[in-house]
């Protein structure tokens, strides 16, 4: 009986760990300005690698998929590849995206981002590191237990928000996020 109970606890813990969490600006909120340093990606955005700026401001009123990631894994790569297809398909609406790498070691994050982009051939999504690198901009309330926070906004207003604990990004959730970005671009 005790072995069965321990197995149930482990299974329940794994289920809770992969569940969505509340993180970042929510639907209807305005996305404020914040400063980042562009690391790599999207050479057509007019921003040189190494430049410090308000990327959110640079994107203006466009439909934007803004990601805050504590790690870059194969699921993130799969999501970004699908998102890049949509960016290409919705070029007339100027759909764009950028990934904010967050964590405690800024130099390691920059190096990991450059390696990730190169390894996965990411071409249409910029990777940046926010000035407030540990948890992103303070007023954005990026949850510490959120490994990935995806905010879809247009004209500065949040249209969709998806946030996941480590391991919580599934194929179904990738499709839901991509669908939300497409709706915003149409």
C-alpha cells in the first residue's frame, strides 16, 4: 500500500509540475516598455546584435509574440519553428516575435541563446536579454515557477497569455499558442 501511495504522490507531483501557471501580463493588460540587449536572430528587424533598446517599443503596434524563457529546449525549438512559419505566412500583417532569455547569469544566457539559434536555424525570431535579467521586467510579474511565458499582444494590449512550469509545453499547447498568434495577425 505504501509503494502505491508513493507512486501516486510522484505522479501527482509530475502532473502539477507540468501544469500551466499564472505569469506575466494577462489578457486585456497593456504591455509596458522595458530595455533589452539583442543577442541574435531576426537579422531583418533593423536591430544590430549587441544593441540595447526597448524592443517592445521598436515593434510598435504590430502583432507580437513575446516569450520569456528560463531554458531553451527541443519543445521551445519546435514551438519557434511553427511560429516562424506563421510569421512568414502573415508577413502582410507584420507578425513578429522575440524571446527574452531570463535567469541569473547574463553572459551564459547570451551564449546559450546564440548556440540555440544557430543549432535550430531560427531566422525570424529575435533573442534578447532584458536589463532585469533574473525574472524579466519587475512590473511584468513573470512567475519564478514559470519556465516559459508566452504573451501575444497587438497595439500594446495582451490578447493571449500562456505560461508553463518546466516540462509543461506539449504539442497541443504549442498548437494553441500558434493559433492565438494567427488570430491576432488576421
